């Protein structure tokens, strides 16, 4: 699944960009067009049945506008936007998408404050120092796995926060107790296979 992050000059802050990516990935999967009989169903079903790999790219100005013509769902959080596109083969990417860069998605850390009460929080393993592109893919996995674990049929708002080492230890224990949902990476980029990148609670 390609996930395109809108990074204008200057770009939106890191946290809302990641929150938009998390919401967009799940929104595509829960879209009526992805349900049985829908025009996206076969592509999404094949993707979910294999590896739910995501690749984040960045776009701005006219390139962002062009991406809106590709089948997918755009979500906005604050002044940040992300568009999740219908999954397809990695080696068969439309030119509109292939010309977008995968790298160069580093954004400065921000201070988003405490998450709102009652909102599921995707905690990112800050010790991994993932790029924003990598983190966007991981929070997209996290929203999907959380929705599957809880049987969600609608897309909630998600908060994304970095977890300190102390908080990460608490979250890992919560996963072991079945009280939180973890994302373990396939190891294609940046981190070793099996690394836990995000935990949602």
C-alpha cells in the first residue's frame, strides 16, 4: 500500500503527519469500495492475505494534486494530510507515484502534548529513530491491527506519541498481558526483522 504524505514548504508538524497516515491506511481498508463486491475488494484482499507492506512517499504542490487522481483515500489531521492508495505490486507503480521520492521525509520532533482521553494511542518506539516515512508506514500497520483486534467498523481518531524507554517497557508488558497491540516489522528497511516498532493501547 502506498501512503503519500503531503509535505509542503514548510511542512506540517511530525505528529499530525503520522496521525493522518494512521487514519488514512485504516480508512482505505474500511471504505465500502474495499468490501466484497466493491471495486477495490480484490486488490485489498490479496494484499491483506499476504504481507501488509506499506511504502511512504512524499509529495507537494502539483505532485500532491496529481496523486488525488489515483484510487485511494485522503485524510487530514490539523494541517497535515496523507493519502493511502489501493495496494498493488511493488514493481507496477503508476508514473504519478513512481516519480515521488521515498526518502527525505525527516521532520523535526514536535511537542503534541498529552493525548485526548478515550482516544487510542499509537506509541512509536522512539529508540529506533525511524524516519518519518518509515514511522508513517508503521503507524498505518498499527491502526489496522488495532482495528482488527477490536472489531472496528469505523475509523477512530488516533493519537501518535513517541514512547520513552520507561513507557516502552510498560507497553511491552501490556502486550504480553493481551492489553495492547504490537507491530513487528518485516525488516525490509531501517530495522531488523521482528523489531517491535509500535504498540497501540
